C-alpha cells in the first residue's frame, strides 16, 4: 500500500510538471487564434517555463491590447508557471527567420 501511495505521488508531480504547461499553452493559443491580426504564435517550453513569441504584421494597438489582456488572464490562471511574452511586428519579414531554435510553431496564418 505504501508502494502505491509513493508512485501515485510521483506520478502526480510528474503530471503537474508536464501537463500544466501544455494546458497553459493550449489555453493561450485558443484565445489568440480569435485575434485575426495575429500572424503567428510560437512557444518554447521547458519544465515549468513557457515563452511565447507573438507576431503581428504591423503596429495595431487594439490587437496588442487584446494580447496583453489574454496574457494577464494566463498569468492569473497559472501562477506557478514562469511565463514570458514577446510581441513582434513583422513589417513584411518572415517570422521563421526571427524565431530562435527550439521554438515550436503553434499556428501561422498566410
């Protein structure tokens, strides 16, 4: 019985480390998909650290405000995660040429 309890605890900790970031990523991505001005979203995740790179074609105050509102909600919902957000304006550049190695594309509009 002690053996089962021990492994249940271990699995619970592992699940938190790996599932919580994935839930946060999916939550944020689904909300950002609703903002049509967003050209692309990339993410880097390692343990309890998540870094989002969001790309707009050009400066758009209204769209940027929506992104930051969703980011605030994300921080409130997942206070134990280290979540970083960077917002870029492309002005005709290709986001693939700007994203560091190791980042995963979540979505990109053409």
